[in-house]
């Protein structure tokens, strides 16, 4: 079973994401709400995919968190964000983003993006 590390700092959104992803047949790791927690979980369980909110708790954002995790293991990343300005998108693409999901997203949109990112 493929695993998805969910990194989202809003607890209700994180729980909803986890529920939806599990209903799609994936195993969820986390959720994590900050860089330190996400990196720890990634080292413990080596996820197949990172579902990473760009704005997370703490001084390190989701883009830099993904970069840190990818330095240790080249894990595909899908960014989840309400912020999609050109600078943010460019930074995320430089990390190797497989896709972007805008908040809020439907379970169908998420499933399609996750399947493509893991293919």
C-alpha cells in the first residue's frame, strides 16, 4: 500500500485530507503541522508521496520542508495551497513539484492528482 505524508497545519483540514486519502486506498502518515515534525515522520516511514501545504507552522515553509525531505530521499511532492502567486509557484517548481492543488479541492481532484504524481 502506498503511503502519503500529509503536512497541513490546520487540524480540521488535515483530518479531512487524511480521511479522503485513506478512502482512496492509501495509507496516511501524519499529519504533520511543521517542518520538524514532517522531517521526523519522513525519516521514520519513508512516504511514497508528500502532500505539502505551502504555509505551515513555524519559520520554515512547506517548500523548504519539501526540499529538506527530498535531500534525504527523492520523494514526489504535491503542493496544496491557497497561495498560488508566480514567485511561490516558481519556488515550488524548483523543488520538483509534481502538481499543485488549490484549497479547497474536491476528493476527485485530489485522487486524480495523487494517482498521476505516484505513477
